[in-house]
C-alpha cells in the first residue's frame, strides 16, 4: 500500500477539486491509501455521497490554511496547525510516503528542506514540471525556480535526478538531456553554463546532447531541459504566457466578425482539442526532486483532473522507488574518484572565474 | 543628411532583400544617404532598373562575406575585406553615422566593441529588440544576449539607455520599466537581481515599476523589460519559439480535416492578419545601445521589409541624437555623488554576496 498525504486546502478550487481528484485517484490506483489533511468537518461533509473505498482514506484534522503572504520560514514556525504543515509532519514521522500540495510554493520548499531534508549527496532539491511538445510527447524542465544562486554541480545533479524521474514515471528510456543556453555551441553562455557543460559531458548514466536554445523547447527533439532556476523559471512562464496570450487574442479576433464566428463554429472541435492539449491541468504538478520523501507541488489553480494527476505522479514516484535510484546514482558519481575530481575541478574553476571577474571589474570601474 | 552604411551581405536573403530594403528607405526618408558595402559588380547589377535617387547612394567594394563559423575575434582580424568589416571601418573613420548589418552577431558585437568603442560611461553595450504586445503596442527588451556575466550596474544602464531609445525612436513618453525576475516581490531572485532592484528603484530619469514575471511580457502593461543577457535571451527566443510552434500546429490541424479547411477558409483574412501581427520582420532589428556609433543588427532571415525597418531605426536613432542623450544621462548619474555612491554600494554588496556564497559552498561540499 502506498500512502500519499493530500493537503486539501490552499488551492484556488480547494477543497472541492482536491476531494474530486482524491476520489478519482482512489478508484484508479488500487493500492493507494490517501491521508487528507484539512478541516475535518468540511472534508467529511464534502466526501458524503461520493463513491470511494473509505477503508483507504484517513482524515487528519488541520483547522488552518497556509497564508501565502507570510514569509516561508515564518509560515513553518507559526502555522503548525495548517493543512500543509500537518501534511509535512506526517511525512516527517513516516506516517506517509509522499505529499501532494497546491499551497504556497515558498512555504512548501522551505518545509521540505527544513523538516523533511534532502536525499544523501543531493546539494539542493529542484522542481521538474512537464510540458507537452508539438509532436505529442512531453518535455521535462529542471530546475524552474527552487534555487537561483547555484554552481555547475547543481545542474549536473538536476540532469541525473530528472533523467531518472522521466524514466521511472513516464517510461522515457534514456532521456535526451539538453542544457538551456544562449546558443548551441559548446563555448556559449556565462561561466556557470560553460562549466556545467563540461560537467554534463562527462556525467555517467545520462544522455547529454549538448546546449539548446529556448526556441527548441517544444520541438520534440529534447526530453529533458536542465537549467539554472532563474532561466528555467523564465522559460516555463514565457511558454505558458505566450500560449495563453495568443489564444486570448485569437478568441477576441474571432468574436470581431460574424464570418469568423461561423468559420470558428466549423472548427469548434479542433479548437477544443487545441485548448485541451495546451491545458496544463492535464500534465500534473511540479515535482520536487531530491527531497528525502516524495513531494509534488500542484498549480494553485489546479482543478480535479490536475489534483488527480499530481497524486498519480507522487504514487508512481514512490512505486518505482525513484528516490532510492536517485540516491544510488548520485552516490556512484560521488564515489567514482575521476568524476568526483572533475566535479570539484569545474566548481573551483567556476568560483575562480567569478572571483577574477569581480576583481577585474572593481579595478576597471570603481 | 544622415549617412547610414548598410552591410549588403550576410543575411539569408542577401543581397536582394538588402537592396529592396535600401530602395524603400531612400524613397521614404528624404535626408538619408546610404552607403552599401559588398561586391560592387553584384550590387550594381542588382540596382539596375530600380527606381531610386542615385545621388544619395554610394557603393563601397568589399569582396568577402563574413564567415559565421569563425571566432568573432578571428573574423575581425582576418576578414578585413568582408562587407561587415568594411562597413565597420566606415563608421570608425567617420564616413558614416550608423551601421545596419544582418551578418554574424558575435563578429558584429566584437567589432562594435573593439573597433567602434563605447559611449562615455557605458560599461557594456546591450541589445534591445522590440516585440508586439497583445494590446497593439510594443515592448522593448534589454539586454538579450550581448553580455552574460554582469553586475547590477549593467542592468541600471540598460534601463537608462533603453528608456531613452523608446522615447526617441518610438515616441513612448516615460516608458514603464520592469525588471525580469522569478516573482514580483522586491526580495525575489538571485543576488544580481536583488541588488539591481535596489539600484533601479533609485535611478533618476526612469520610471521603474518593479519586478515582473515573464508571463506578463505581452500584456501591454510594460514598455521596457530590463534583464540580464542570459534570461533576456531565453525570454525573447521562447516567445518567438512558442508562437511559431503553435501556429505550425494550428496549420497542421487545419489540414487534417475538410471541415476545418472550410472553416479556416472563412477566417483566412483573420489568420493572415494574425500572421502579419506576429511577423517579427515588421518590427525591425535589434539595436545595440551604448556603442559610440549607432549599430543595428537585423535578423539573419530578414526580408526587404525588415531591412527597411532596420535602416529606419538607425536613421531615427541618429536623427534624434540618441547617443548624445544616453551619454548625458549616464554622465549625470556618474556625477551625482549620492547615486554614484549607491551604484558602488550595490555592486560591492553583490560581489560580497557572491564571494560569501562561494566560500560557504566550498566549506559545505568540498
């Protein structure tokens, strides 16, 4: 039995979307046990009349909802009775194997780091959301903002962790990994990316295909994009933003003339499919790779289908023992003298470059 | 008379697109003098039969075309007879006021830096392309990849230079400037962006409206996005890539069924307008701000209309004396003790943060 705890509050459509997603997950995944955290009275009322196997559901009472405006560290300290922190506590005490939450990202990342901790040899956990490609497949992006100030070995770990994630959860064998950069040539980019490239080129167990430019993201030629959290964040949000704005414009233009409305009427099915294809709700949440227990962060605006997908992601990660594999792979790299030496070399090179640049800068301009 | 030199080779559609763009520019801008660099025999042949004022055109013979595969510094040194380097030389010797080229970006940036030089007080020149917004306006993005390893004061200068550019060339009064970041709150982002935020907040003469997330780019609420060259590059290429991939998918889906083809037939005019709206050819090139002479880099795939727009951009920049204004604004900031002190403070803070982090990292992990 795989025990997943679902934080039932904190999303825009909580708790209804969470409950509906939970009920669907229970019917589709037969060895899933769900622990629901949140206001017990509300949860019980919402569950009344739904058709599900009650023996596989536990409710843990948590009267509060996490406050998104609060500083993450304050939220952890002061909001112990919130549905999110109660869920985190269940993970910490081994009463649950995995956690799904739609609540405040900052609080969740901080709680995961401070309360649950990292897997052995993991420097920093990282986010890995999934986007659909134009060829009908998917592409993973790691990291998209869990960490912003990093060194080249962070990116190396993202490649190892997310490759295993795509293999285990999506069945993509030996995913093609590309480094997000400003050009495809080996010597492109800033110090961080130049050193990361050298490290990725010699990392065992991954299929590194070189640098990529962001315009290739949806082409289907890449399975996994590794990026520093800052540009990874820009990449994902720009893709979402552009797609949404274009659809909005298209809709507005269609409504501007009767003839367009008639034309669009004939194409209704196609437009619906298009919309469904681009609906991020169908691709689940952003998993946090590298934490000691499985953590999945769903979009704040998740509806039932997205909640279900998030639970399924968490379930599969646990079922395929992803965390154990990540630990093994990173330990193997750390124990292999040649690779470990190279890791240290590239990180030191990066630091020296940064240092030299700062010194040169201060002579030149101050 | 404003003298613009046009590098007639190096683009995908050169020299035909360049010649046609030049002819249009000559007819629309009456006090423009164009110097065309490239193979004289070819250029003369292509110009035959075109209707233009020959007294405002000079041809400078340059038998070579810049080699995009060559390292930029080698290209400058070894390809002196190329149309690009000849054009750069004309700028250097004051025979021309401004330069338009569609050739290799790396070579052009290096040549601009090493042969033409920077304006007084400019740390590094930066690119500033323009994109259309969904409300029918435009948004500028500075920088998109001229520099990747930077300090907070680079970003401050981008804001000053590009604000003046939007005012002079596009008539946008007091443009709303936003800093590209991973969240809108003041404390978001890495060290670079945190310090840049503080600097921008106190920069005189610009209208800083705070951080922005990349999904707001096309909303029309922002006139100018300032970004480090790396994430700015990701921002622009992702926007272009997503729009193109979506249009491609739409087209493919339309051709999959007869009923869709009929529907699309009724909407043909709308789709054409949509395509035209998103066609980057209509928005000119990426100007390089901060060089001692005006330099405009057109897209390699520019057609005649894009070449014309590039020439127009260069012409307007020179006509409105943009470079003089940039120099005045940056000198004013440098001479104002309080702002200069703040600039140094934020840069030093950034360096110290980086240094501390590197030290902490090396204790923790090595």
